[in-house]
C-alpha cells in the first residue's frame, strides 16, 4: 500500500515513457500523418551519422575526464575534511553546496566566470599572474576542457560524501596498529585506506560513469554544443534531433542506445566488483 503511489508515479513518468521510446525508435514518427514502421533503420542512421560519432567521442572524453577529476578531487577533500569537529561539518556543508544547486544555475554562473575578455573574472585572475586572456568556451580548442572543469567542480563534492562514508567504515584499530608498526602516511593510504574504500570507490565510479554518459544540462547551458560542434555530446545531439528537427524516431533510437550502453556499463562494473570481492 505504501509503495502503490510511488510505483504509480514511476510507471507514469518513467517506465511507460521508456516503453514508448522503444516503440518510437522503430518508427518514423509523424504526429499528424501516422507513424511509419522502419524497423532498425533509425539505429542504422544513428550509428552512421558522423555528428553522432563525434558526439560520442566528446561524451567519452568528457565522461572520463569528469569521472577521474571528480574522484581525485573528492578523495582529496574527503581526506582533508574527515573527522568529528564541528568546524568540519560546516566546511563539508559549504563544499557540498554545488551538488544541491541546480545545474542550470551553475552553468550560467560559470558562463559568466568564463567571459572571454580581459575583464572576465577568470581572465582577470589569470592576468594577475601573467597568463591569458583565454577564450574558454568560445575557443574550440579549450571549450570541452572548460566544460569538464565545471563537471569536476560539481561532481567532486558528491564523490567526497560517499568516500567520507567509506572512511568512517574503516576500523580505527588498523590505524593504531599501523602507527605502532611505524607505518608512514603513504603506506597507510596504500595498504589500509584504499582497500577499505574499495566498495565506496566502486559506487563512485559506477555513478560517475553513468552521470558522464548522460551529461546534458551543463553543456547545453554553457555552449549549446558549440563552438563548431566542439562540445556536442550524445544528449545534446539527441535533443537537437528530437526537439529542433522533430526527428523523434532517430532521437528515440539514440536514447535507447544510450540506455543500452549505460546498462552494460553498470553490469560490467558490478561483475568486476563481485569477482574482486570473491578473491
């Protein structure tokens, strides 16, 4: 009874639309003329479209960069903010704010920070140390890296919280025993902290990989896929086809391919984790 309402909402807004997306991916969608069955032709169009292939490359680069960068920064923040002091709780809350802030708002703020002139905030700071000015989002060579930096800044606090939970689960007696044996910080990190964080890191990597594949809002707000398509990712290409060109069949096929890749990636990570835990 308690689950009935959330299951109803999940069915209405998630599962039924998902099934409709699968159906639409097999048709040439014509709202006023009737849908025309095309089978797997939409999938063939996606896989042979050079812009989709370029967007896939950008998605992979952005996803890997954001995943690794957010993990490294989040791990460093977790080590710095581990503890029970009240001041640390205040700092954790401040650091976590990007996670609970709307991505569209974050994108708009960073777009202003990246303003590509001498008077832009980022360029003023870099100019103080003799660097710049840089084009950031307006330069095809740096636009994807600039978007990646925003993703790392947004994702690192989320990773930090999960890693902090993992650190709290490590037996403190191991630290005491290591101190008595004369273990230095590097050895403690390698032989105690990292093995103890394996479950947490698995969760972080899985969620980050899925998040990286589904990147859309920050790219759409910051660059819209430009300049010259240098930041176009899979989801922005799907959006442009579905809602700008009204090619809903091909857009649905691309979405189903993304769903398939996401499921495969998640299952693969879980299988790798289980095999390691069984050793």
